[in-house]
């Protein structure tokens, strides 16, 4: 029973850490100092969907992070 409690605590703690990381990545406060909200603030949808030199568009890259 003790082992089950330890495993559940570990899983819950890991889930909280992952959720915290995604929140910081999207809204700020992560260790890089960058976040999607501020970085993409001035991008229009026309810019976001445009492919340059065959690379993925901004919209595609952001979509794949969710």
C-alpha cells in the first residue's frame, strides 16, 4: 500500500510539473524568458500561415505544440 501511495504521489507531482511548464511556455515565467503569447503578439494570421522556403509555417509549428 505504501508503494502505491508513493507511485500516485509521483504521478500527481509529475502531472503538476508538466502543467506548470505548459502554462509558463504559453503565458510567461519559464526559464527561457520567452513565451508564445508575447512572441506571437504582433503576428497576423496572414504571416502565420505563410511558408518561407518550404519550411513549416508559424501556424503549423504552434499547432504542433498543443
